[in-house]
């Protein structure tokens, strides 16, 4: 038998009811918060928005799992498969890399407007316009089909050989010689960025002749950026990624990452006029003070360049056409399979100027 008075029992019942109401209200708040968070995640995942990574932060402060943000959910799975392929890449055979087994993506003819008759700025030749006009200079470009308007990301994959003959060794010891392998993208009329590994002593900061990443831009005659301290591996596939970090109505800041040795490495950033990428091209260039057309560059390979835009992605570039600054006729683009291609020196040209590479 209970010893509580009826009034006490009623008070307990009222307190129990109040507790149940408070708990129910709390559960509702939690559920509402989860719904709002999920909606926010979905919006940021599908918007193709700028990455929310602090410009200039060190690599250690940027978890690789958040590079980059703003991509669609399917992007994370695509990147996972790509990174697995990079981490498990097969060994080269007789110095020739095997094609990366990358996920299949859609091929899309973009709708971006080309910015003028030519998107190549010869003044990018290690920051010295006179080099591009010299007989010691050679550049091989692959003009890719324009991506979509609004494109905010381009990924390329490259594999570097090394200079092998005695002339290239002498060139390493010269004070004015370089090789540059890059992804060039225009952002506005007369504006472009040149991102990729650089080798040689033709620029301050590269005194050891290592392959260092160059993150530079050209803005109607003014140079920004330059060599970084991050070294690129050779004889290994590397993913080079350019992604918009932030933008205003007139300019954008672009971040650069390189994936190798099992992780993404933050390389640097650039701020340039224009807010989207267009007129993407691949190129290799060499300036050889020991005489034109004599320095052997043991092949550069490119594989499956892609881009992302507000309409989705990644999308493969539909085609690439050869263009040579034709000091030398012993350099050539070659198609190995689809958009798995190489640029090779000291070899008879097999794809002529203006012809399709893929």
C-alpha cells in the first residue's frame, strides 16, 4: 500500500508530464537541427561553390579529406577511385608508364567562349619575353576544347621523364636553361595561369635544378606568383588540380594541389582577374642555351584531363589539337590511347601543327 497522500501523487504525475514534454521538445529540436544541417550539406555539395579553404594555409592545416569542398557527392567517390589508381599505379615498362585506370567520365563539348585568336602567351617563357623569340626556345601545346562557361576546376595527370643526355647535364649547370611542363588556363582576356613542374636553373629559387612546382600568372604583361618549394616527383603519375577558392564580381583566387605519394599536397594559390576557367591547354617548353633542338627531354605523358562546372562533372575534354612554336621539328605529340598522350623530343614529328592529338 502506498503511503503517499493523494496530493503528492498528483504532483508527481504533473512533474512527470512536464518532463515528458521537455524531452519531446528537445528531440524535436535535435531532429530539426539535423534536417537543416543535411539540407545545408546537400546545397553546398551540389552548388559547385567555391572551396572554403583558407588561402595561403600550410599543407598541414588542410586535411586532405576536405580538399576541395563544394563538389557533388558523386565527386567524392570519383576522387576516391582516382586516388586508388594513383596509389596502385603499375610500374613503367622500359621507361614508358602504363595508362592510369581511371573511372570513366562523360565527354562534353563545352560552351565557354574562346578569349581571342590565341590563348598562348609566349612571355611566360620563365618570365622573359625575349626567350620566347629566341631560336633556343621550343614549346609544344595541346589546345583542348573549351570547357563549359562557369568552369571552376581543371584536373590533369602527368608523368615526367628526366633529361638524359650530356647536353642536358650541361644545361642543368647553366644559369639560363629550363624545362616547364604545365597546364595553362585563361580566366579573362590577356590573363592566364601556368601551373606545373619546372626544372632547370633559368629562374631564381631553382638553383638545385629540382622539379619544383611553378604557380604563376600573366595579367596583360604583369607577372604574379612563381616557383614554390614543393618538389614534384618524376617517373610517377601525378594529379595536378586547380580549384577556385573564392571569387568576387571581378576576380578569383585559385588554389593548386598535387596528389602523389598517397596524399594531396597544397602547392599554392593565385588571384587573377576573371572568375572562371576557359581555354585550357597542356604544354611543354624548353629553353636551351647550349643550342636549339639538341636537349633530349625523355617524354612527358598526359592522361585524362577533366573539368567541373555548374552543370556537373567531371567532364573529359572532347579533343586536343597540336600547336608548336616551331623552332625544332624534332619534337612531336603522340597519341597512345584516347587522351593518353605524350610529347617527345629528339623524334620525327608524327602529328603536325594543327592536327588532332585526340
